[in-house]
C-alpha cells in the first residue's frame, strides 16, 4: 500500500513511492505494453528498480508519484516529473497506467494533478512531454490536458525492432487552467 496521499483529486490521489511499492514498479517496468510507450529497451531487475527509487528519493530534479484510485489502496500507474530545472522553470512529464486500468480516466486526472503540483508548488514555467506518434491514447491525453504539439521527430526511438517517430509537446504555466477546466474541454474523468 502506498504512503499517504500527496495530492488528491476526485477519482485518484497521488502517493509517494514507498519500499513496498518497488515490486509494482518493477513488474510494470517490464510489461511490454508499458515498455513500448516509454521506449524502454532493456529488462529491469528488482535491484535496479530499487536503486532507481533510492537515487531519486532525495533528488529534487525528479518526482515520481503513484496514481491510486480514491476508492482503492493499490496503485494503478505512475506519473513522473523529471529533469526539473528550477533555474529555467522547466521539466518533462511522463505517465503510465497498467493496461487493465487504461481508459478509465486515471491517467488524465493523475497527470493533471502532477501539472498542478509542477506549476503551482514548484513554480515551473514550462512542462514538456513526448509520445510515440502511433500512441494515440497518450497523445490524446496530452492534448486533452492542453498540451500543444511542437514537432514530430521521425524515427527518433528504436522500439520492438523498428524506428518510430516521437511527437513532442509542451505547455506553459499560463496555459494550464487546472484539471477540472482541462477535463471540461472534452477529456474523461
């Protein structure tokens, strides 16, 4: 069970990762459906997952939080702000939801809560994100939340034996009007 809630939404809360959550992260880091979207090419051992958690636990340049349904106690995904640069007010965002929980709005609300945190509490100015061009659900999530596509980098990543294009997105703090308003633009809760 994850630690105490860090941010709460209507249907999900974001929780810090605790030692007992390493197995969940390890299992899903190796899930082919999740690895594909994150363009992770190498298998991850539990020891590597634990080391990665320990390295980032005390590092202000990244924050990874578990997405947990409000009516549950087990995580369904993770949202991460990384490469946080307070001098320039920038960061990159990544998120994933376990395949059996996709399409229920957990990723949209969890990502919105992370944007609230990055823009409001960390006082960042710009957040970027990337998605494989063929990953329509991820691209739709970013666009629903108000990200703007900046470019497409053809054949940027090598995934499952082929080079794939990556769409790059960004959002400025002044463009973010909060999760509820973003969802009113047509997203799912």
